[in-house]
């Protein structure tokens, strides 16, 4: 593995791969000499034919010489190709990937990346570019040596006057080469920048596609992505033009050099013989290769130099400091500690730090958590509970003081509020590298209330799913109690358990130690009874995790993963037709075929014209006007064809991209649940084959690990993931090595076939009894020697075409996804004016051939009423909210809002008129202002007022300690905010729109109790709207007008909370098993009184 310690990456690679470099350069020098053996033998052969007095066997000897030199040069070429990848490029990239991966497991898990390059880009792009240049590093000296030998050969062949003209012509082409390459490099950089912007927008849209559909923002996001795409297309067009200019110049420049040399020779000698012409034709590729290769290699060098700097800067990023000290008493303790979330700010100069936003930090922390007991950390939303847990793991910046923990490794378990799971089976995620103890494993499943859920999965715990932070996030009351009992029971006995939660009333009876965080510091007490009065008002809440499906949903979605397919098995021919149709249909195909013929015609006519010159009786040796006109016509035709092809290719790309974007954003939500959320990268496997599959799996593992670095380090399984990456990199390297084995074998076979063909052609011509024309022999040998290259290119291009068509199959399949029905009636702008909701006989399933998740649901909600939806985990509560927004369509029944059947109106009209916040709300990259006011129509004062209502902004305008302002940045998905803060911001967003109907699916579950009460009061008192709330936390809906109890997809009970409590039915059972029992009972009794 590469480890830089005061040396550059270049020096390290050179020292480690010195023998490989030595082999390459030695073989390069030998090949440079051998390369000119064949042109020399061709010259001597044609001279023998021109000189009728030469012995006949001399020509045969020179033909054998051509064969020997050609075979030798071919073997050297492919052996060099094998060395450059097998011993250089492939292992160097593998080492770089492992070094970057290893480093990523040791650096700070910081959202503030500063100038640090993205590791995923380093692995996918920079390592490939750098390793490619190290593999072909010899090409620059090889080109220079070849050019030197070519000049010496020209001096021997044409004399010094013509050689000087050739050198001067070469020098004259260099500035043009340089300018053309600079333009191409600048164009590619602009394309990369535009593509990055487009990719960022698409990635964010895919990650937040649920929120986009909930908010009816498909059209706005499509326009946003299309703007990025149009900029990319404009830059691609400029880039293609630059590439076209470079390609034409690559062909034209060696022709200019050769023409200058031949014209000079013809002028001084008054004739040009066939031996001169066809030797020059054989030398032309070497001159062309030099003129074309040197600037390209220099460009690759500068790119590799930039790649090396980026890789070095990442490998030299300071690693996570060992801030934890060993506790002699096995006690976790903080001693006057000052902690903050990891950031690169501490590594910047002080003058630069002054301009950076102030970091959130906790200070003056003094606490000793008791050994072997349960400790509870609580506080308001965003107070820093998770920061304390991260400090225990050593995942923070320690600004002062000391943190002491037990010294034993691999003795820590950590579960974050947003859980991190691997793309592996349920069992693998539970074991997480530990050996299987079947008895304990079964106890754990029971303790975590997973037995029923796993029974609903077709493969149980072998199902593939693409330390105590608030683990009760998406659990209803009875499941939370079961898990808490397990935490404090046999499985947790004797373990130090530190739990950050809002569920204080649930945890209080068993907790031996309680810590309260407020005003950036914390207070603690070992005696729980001393703080019980202070905790009396604290709400026990259930923060949310990503969408918790019902058990029926889990089963149906598991089945749907097997049934929902994108027509990836369609033939490559169908994909070809689709692409050609998007590019322009028959006209594209005809122009492309004509272009291929035109390219070959240029090559043939060039050689034929030179043959005419050599056999012309004229002594002038100069071109006739007709020859020049033909040349001009050919170059103009090539240029016009290239421009036309560029336009057609871009048109095809635009058409397919537009189709995919529109279809994906309009695709049914079930597709995204079944595919995108469970592994976007895995969907690439059918698109790529062989090497690209290994590359995709490597990137998949790296991307997955990047999201769970703190968890991996906490469990002490870094070595295990290093082993996994070793296996993936080995797989990638083996695939790449096999590709080059095949490539080398195919190229060698084709080249040897060409040599045999040209040798056979030569012997047939020489054995002919007729008088041979030297120009005809030269023409025949030149074309026969090019056969191998043409054959190899054809086979190689066919393989590339097959690979591209495989990619097209996967890409085009996305444009054929079944989209949601966008038709329907328009509704008045004032709809809904009252907010009445009536559900009649609603039955819903996720697919017509799957079981129902809602069965004959009927209820009504009056205008301005507040109704709560409750039930056990898996009852179907969230499915009901999705049906109200037509995210899943009913099998029977209907939903009417203000008398309008929602199945008859446009989706845009429906979803834009209803405010909905799901369990896991998504935010978009930008600022708080852009997330609150997407269309930028609301005043600053109103935005600030809404933020105050949800407690994200201080009531005091002069208070500068607040964490947020309207211009505070938000990363994609809201990754730089806590779960509770994301929910509050989404609530603020709907408060601005003042809708008539608000649907909340556990939308306040990750906020503290006071904030939740504040929000409920705000909605009730200031907004004349209908409120439908799905809640596990019963105290949230205790004061609502009515409650609907869902049981196994049916309505079990419906009525006012007090009526249902007195009925001793399902609602009564939920209250009795809830940690809110006393609060709910007391509140309802007071209401009745």
C-alpha cells in the first residue's frame, strides 16, 4: 500500500516500480531501432525492382527482411503493452485505490470538507488517469527517439535539403498542435464542470424524489436539470468541434511534412522514384505518430501531474487524532471537555478562520458515566446529544479538556439515529463481522422485535437490503418498550449503556444516571429522583427514521423487487434503433456509413495519387492542379462530415436524456422504493460488463462505507472492510488483466495475419513472370501491410459497439418506465376552499396482483378538523397517507376532497394543494431561504417569523448565538442538520404556504416535547386548515377532534380520544402500553371533566 512520508507520489511510484520502468525504456529503445527496419527493406526492395540489373533473389531477401522486422516490431509492441498494464497500470491503480480507501477510514468524518478533494472522485477518475500515464510513460521518449531516427532516415533517403524542409515543416506544425490541444483541454474542462453540475442536480433529485413527488415539484426539477443539461450540451458541442479540429489536423500535419519533404526532393532532383514515395508512405505513420503523440502525451502528463497533486493532498490530510485517553476505572468520563463536530477549520490559518461560520460546540463538560449501568442523555432538538455520543467514540474535535474511555478495543456498539446499513443480508448487518452464536442471535431478534417482520420477508434474515443514538425513532410504543426492556434486561446486563433520547419518561425508571444538555453545556445527576420534578414536563417522543413500511408493505415490496423489472433484457438491436431514431433516423445511419467510406477513400486516394506521381513521365515531380483540388475536396468533405456527425450525435443524446429525465421523474413511487433507494450503483451492473462490473462494485463499496465511517470505527471493524476492499480491487484487477490478455492475443494474431498476408502478396508478385511496375508493387505491399491494423480495428470496434449497446440497453430502459397518469381535470385555483375529506370503501395494494394493505377504509374529516391516525407498527397508517396523495392507487373505493374525486384531477393539482411531510423529510442543497421559499416570492420578515414559530430562530433579533439564519447553507438531503431540525424546517415550509389540508406522517417525532407542543398550538391557533396526523406518540393527538385506529389494514375504531379511551378497545390498549399513558389519561379525563 502506498504511504507518503515526506516524498511525492511520483517519487514513491518510481522507487517501487523502478524495474518496470527499466524494462519499458529498454524495450522502447530496441523497438525504436527495429521500427525503421521495415521501411528500409521496402526501400531496398522497390529499388531492386526499379533497377532491372539487380539479381532477382535480392528482392526476395528484402521481402524476408520486411517480414522479420515486422514480426519483431509486433512482438515488442505487444510485450510492451502487456508490461505497461500488467506490471504498471493495473497494480499502481490497485495500490492507489487501497491507499485512498484506507485513508478515508482514518480521516475526520466531517461535513466541512474545505478544499479536500472528494475521495470518490479520486478513486473513479484520478487513480485511473494517473495509472494510465504511469503505464504509458515511455511513449514520450519513444516518440522523440522515433522522430530522431526518422530524421536520420530521411537524411539518408532524401538528402539534407529535403530533411531540413521536413524538420522546418514539423517545427511549423508544433505551435498549431499546441494551440489545438489547449483548446481541446479547455473545452474538456468546461464539459467536466458542466457535467458535474448536472450530475449533482440529478443525484440530488434521485435522492429526494419522494419529497419532489410529495411537493409536486417534478416540473421545476426537470427544468432545473434541463438548464444544467443545456449548458453541458453547449460545452459538449464546443468540445466535439475542438476534437474534430484536432483529428483533422492530426491527419493533415504529417501529410504536410511529407509533402514538404517530397516536393523539396522533387524540386532538387527533378523526379521522385517509387522507392522514395512508398518508403515515405511507410514512414508517414511514424511521423504522424510523433506529431500526434507528443502533444497528447504532454497533455496526459499535465493531467497526471494534477491527479497526483489531488491524490497527495488527500493522502496528506491529517488523520483523526487520538483524543481519547484510557480510563483506569473503565468509566466513560468528561473532564472540563470542550467538543465540536469534526471540521477542517482548525487546520486553516487564523486569518481565514475569522471568515468562517462559527461551529456548534459544547463546553465545560464534566461528567462520569457509571460503569455497567444505563445513562440517559436528553435535551432540546439540536442541543448536541449526538455530539456527546460522537465524543465518546473519538469522532469530534476536542478543543480542550479530557475524555477518558475503557481501553479494550472492539467493545463498543453504536447505533446512530439515521442507521447505516450495508448492501448485504439482514443477518450480515446484524452480525457485522461477529461469529454467529445461534442462541444469542435468536435472543437478539426477539429483543429487537424483529421476528414478526422477518417472517413477512420471503427469505427471512437472508433478505438482501441494498451507539444507542435515539433508537426508538420509527417504533410505536409497544415495540419501543420491548426494545427498552431488552436493553435493560439480560442482554444488556453489566454493560455500560449511554442512550441519547427524547424518550425520557420511558427510560427514567431504569436509568441510573441522567444528563441534561442546555445552552451548549450539560448538567448531570447520579440520583434520578433529584431530577424527576424537572423532567415532569419532558415529552417522550419517537423520532423518525427513513420511511417505516407496514408489514404488508414490507412483504409486497420484497416481492416487487423481484417483479418490477426495467426491460433490460431487450436486444441491442432494439437499443440501436432507439438511439438512431433519437439521433435522426435513417439520415444519421446514411451519413455515418458514407463517412466511413469517405475515410477509407481518403486513405486510398492519397496512396493512389502518390503512386501516380511516382509513375508519371513528367520530370517536374509536382502536383497537377487536379491533384490539389482532390486533396482540398477530401479535407473539406471530412470536416463537413465530422460537423454533421457531431450535430446528429448531440441530437441523439438530447432526445434520449430528455426522455429518461421526464420518465424517471414521472415514474410511479413504487419504482423508486424498489430500485433507487436500495442501491443506485447496483443498477449499473447490467449496463456494464466484465471490468466495468468490478469497477462499479468497488465504487459501490466505497460509497457505502463513506456513509458509515463512524460506525465502522466504533465497532473496530476497519480491518474487515479493508479486506473487503482488497477482494473488490483484486476482482477489478483480474478483470482488467484478463481484458489485456485477450487484447494482446487478438492484436498479436491480427498483426501476424497481416504480416503473413503482405509477405504472401510480395512473393506472389515477385514470382510473377510479367514485368513488374515498382509503383504497383509498392501500392500492393502498402495496402496488404495495413490489413492487420484494419482487421484488428474492426474487431476491437465491434467489441466496443457491443459494450456501448449494453450500456444503451440499460439507459434506454429507463425511458420506458411506466409513468404515473398525468391526465385529469383542472381544478379551480381556490380548491380546496374548505378542506373536507371523505374516504369511501378505500382498498389499496402496491400492485394489482399483490395483497391489499388497506381494506375497505371509510371515514370523513370535516373542514378545519384535526384527526389522528394511530395503530401498531405495520397496521397501514403510512399507506393511507400515500393513498390520499395518489402515490399508490386504489383497487376500489374513492377519496373526495371538497366533493371532488381526487382520481379525476391532475396529480400536479392534487399534490400542490396538499401539504405533506413524511417520516423522513428531504431538504435540497442551497440555503434555508431557498428551501423555505422555492419560488422566491416570500419576504425576509415573513420567513424569519416562520423560523421563529418552529424554534429555529431566536425570538431576540439581537441574539447572535443562534445556529441558523436565512443564508445558512444546507447540504444535499440536509445532511448537515439533525433529523429534528430537518423536520422543523419542512414544517416551516408548509406554514408559509398556508394550505387547507396538512398531512403529517410522524413529522414532529424527532423534536423535543416543548417544540412539538408549540408547533401543534401554532397550527391549531393560527391556521384554518384540516390536519391529518399519523402518530406513534399518543400525546400528540390526545387533544384532537377524532382518532382513527388502523388495525391490520382496516379501521378498528373511530371516535373522539375520550370516547375511545372509555370504550376499552384498541385505542385503550395502545394507551396502556404507551409511555405517555399517564399524560394521555390525565389530559382526556380533564377534557371530559
